[in-house]
C-alpha cells in the first residue's frame, strides 16, 4: 500500500509540474444526438453533458465529465411482448445512460481561435433498460439497471468567440467491457474559461 501511495504522489507531482505556467478551468455544457450500434433497430435519442476541464499546461487537460442520454431500440431478448406491439418506428424499449468519467485530453491543434482536442479516460457507467413485459393479459414496463466500468473516447473542436467564451462541437463514444462500442454521441458545445 505504501509503495502505491508513493507512485501516486510521484505521478501527481509530474502532472502538477506541467501546470505551473497555466491554470485555466473550462466549464462546458453540451447536448445533441446519442445512439448505439449495438442494439437492434436502435433509433437516436438525445444526450446532455457537463464538463470541467482543468488546463494543467498549454496542451494537457484533465477533465471531469457527466453525460446522460437515451435512445430507443427493439428489445427482443428481455421482453416477451410480441414483435407487433411496438411504436411507429418499430421500437419497444429505451436504453438510458448516465456516466461520470475522468478524461485526459491533449490539444493537437492550439492557436488563438481554434483548438482540436482528442481525449480518453475511464469512468462509471450506469445503464437502465426500460422494456415491455406481458403478465397475463396486461403489459407492464420492466426496468433493468446495472453499473460497470466504461472508457470514454472524445473529440472536441472549439472556436474562441470572445476572450473567455468558446463555441464548439463535441463527439465521442463509450467503450464498455461487455460491448465493443456502446454509445456514440455528437452535438454542439459551449465553454466558459475561468482564467
């Protein structure tokens, strides 16, 4: 345990050494479209995200992010409702995601007006599936919820509008151990930089 603590302090010290010249904090909100290639007949839904980007140096960023979203799909395993009992798009269930993650980002392009920032991290993902289930002659909606480790991959494009305001586009996906790519998202992003 003592050895792990020493390693943790050394890694943390290395990161703070990067950050001596710049300590900006970016607070961002974004929203847009979310979907999943994993689910059968998946149909896009929406997502909302809040992020806190701590600029530890000119190009290195450590971010904390919360993302919540959902999409519709056709549940053909958990549901015992006949396939004809679906909505107008052929879906009968909803997948809901809530993710909290820590992401390392690196500014590939960084000039006075424009930045391109990929990132990768780790976090906790809570999935909730809401699907119809028949009990006798009535249909109810069952809920199945579980949490697991997830690895977000992100790409942000930012354009500096004013001294402390940026408009941009955020996109990314979640890698989850049981699924190759669980959720894809893309949408506009607004960021305020605290100097």
